[in-house]
């Protein structure tokens, strides 16, 4: 009957005495028998399954009985309404006076339709909303999976895939910081996971150029203090006050890495974060006239510090140059109005057309020149400003010519900026020598101008 039910007749029943459920059912059958003829006789309808069982719920209190009656039918609307009206002829239940009133005829199919609509809405929201997303959401999910796949471990610590073979590392606080740097292409970060610096990270800092990149809070200060006691720090930088590394945007990450300062600048400061911020990205002592870094002597460091974001390999920067968000170059990009004027070279004199000519021009004059691939001067200045000019020039130079020694620090920056050859008065002692940069002295160029 449940499968064919079309309507439910709901009625209230009141009896003046105490009666049982069976009394109510018997009264309904007895007082409607023969009332509507054989076709609508209640017993016959039940036998033919056109009417379901009569459900009665009653409660006797205070000498009266109150209850409800529910009858399911598969009759049509007219037959159902007629049967419902016949039920209201009931006047007695057993020995008691009684009254039965039909309160509602419920269309079961309409109720089912409401249920179908409500469930369909739930399915639409739950199923389709979770499986359909915007392009940005899909791409972000892919990036998250790629970053998780890229992250590795170094002796149990979260690390980027280049920590094992890179000449430089960036030490951050936690796994989320490593993931953030991976997102922006920095693959040589490693996390210390707390203020207790692991021995493996301390050992790495003695072998690699180490930049400590910490959150802009008291926790970052504590980690720096602990690290300075067990490891060898070359550079230090912080996220802006109140921010964590994992919360930074791409631009904020690279700005912080560009503005890192030698640890010696903040070593004795009571508030290292304030000391870093006060440098405004220029804390590195200016090179002296002989091309060496003024004041930056760190005998405990086994290799010379690299000038900037060593995390981003120069080859990767080239490979992603076609992307809409390429990895920024090491140098800080400045407005053209801030660059040194090109007309500062030789007061308008005719410029040499070869690197050898430029070498002859700077020799003995304590000058440095950055050249493009056509041997045209990109920028010129005093040799003591070589690092700053190379770091800040917007146009990418291909050659560096200077009347001074070529230091490891300057060579590292040149390699990252895309310089393919250097000519200097002398060569320093290099612990790392890039294979894609040709190194010559001015004297060698005279003997071998090619």
C-alpha cells in the first residue's frame, strides 16, 4: 500500500469516556458500512488494497479520550474526499458519545515532490559546488600539490630540493615558510622548527653562505640569538613587524631578501629587527677604493657571502622569463630617473667599440664600466661603487670592466645579473667560480684581445 498511496486522511477524534484503539477502529468500520455502497465500502476497499490500515493514536485523560486517525488511500481525489466525509458521520465509540472531524487530506505525491526538490537542492550544493571551481582555485590547488611534492627533508627537517647541493642556504623558522619560498621559486630554504637550532643546520651554516630569514616578531629575535651561538650566520633579514614569512607576498619576500644585511651589522644590536630596518637595504659597507668590502671581515666564514637572493638560481630566472610573473633579478629595480647618467663617461668623448678599448679607458682611472652585448656603456662610475652600480642598474649588462680587483662578492652578483665576461685589474681568491662567466685581467686582454 505504501508504494501506491496517493492521499492521507487526517482526522481528530474525541470521545466522552475512556475507549481503546480497537473501539475507534470498530466504530469507523461499523458506522460507515453500507453508507456509500459496495464500491466505497471501507472493508472492500481494504481488501482490494485501495485503502490502507487505519492508524489510531489515543490518550485518555480526565474521563475523556482524545486521539488522531490516519487513513492512507490510493483512490482518486473525489473518492478520497467522499470517504473522508463519511468518516465524520461517526457519533459513538462503544458506549461513549464521540465526534470525528477530518482536519486535512494530504497529497502524498506533493509531499514527495517537496522532499525531492529539497534533496535536489542539497545534492546540487554539496556535489557540484565541491567539484566545480574557478580556474584560479584549480591552479592554486595544483600549485599547493606541486609545492608539497617539491619539499624534501634534510636530516628530518623540512627543506627545499636544492639545500643538498646549493652553495648557499636560507634558514627559516618552519615548514610553512619553506613552502612559501618554494611557491616563489626559492628552493634552498631549510626550517629549524623552533628556537632549539638543530646541529645539522648549524653544521650547514659553517659550510654554506647562510642567510637567516625570520618572522618579524620576538620569536624571530630569539631564534637569531640562539643561532648566533651555535652556527655561522652570513646575512640576516626579517619579515615586516608583526608578519610571518609564510604570510608574505612574492614582492615582500624578494624585497626582504634584497635588503638582507651582513650579520656583523646587527650582531651587537639590542633589537636586530630594528637594526635591519634602519639600514633600508644598504647596510652592506661600501667597497673601499681597492675593491674590498669595507668593514666586512668574517674569518669564521669558510666562503665569501653572496650578495643577494642566492636562493633563485640564475638559470631558473632565465627559464621563467617568459612567465607573466618571472622571478625577480638579484638587483633592485629603480626608476630610470635614479640611475647614473650615461653622459658621465669621458665628457662626451667617443666611446670605444671593443672590450679591450674600454679596458684601456678605465685602466689607471679607478673606474668601472658595465657594457651591453654591443660593448656600449650601460653605466659608469668609480670602482668603489662597482657592487652598487651592478646591483642597481635596471638594464642587464653582459660585461664588467673595472680598474680594481674582482672579489668573490662582486663575481657572484655578476653571475646572477647575467654578466658573461669580466675584465679587472686583478683576480681575487675564489671559493666558487661560475662556469658561465669568463674571467680575464686587463693585462691578459692586452695579450689576448679576443
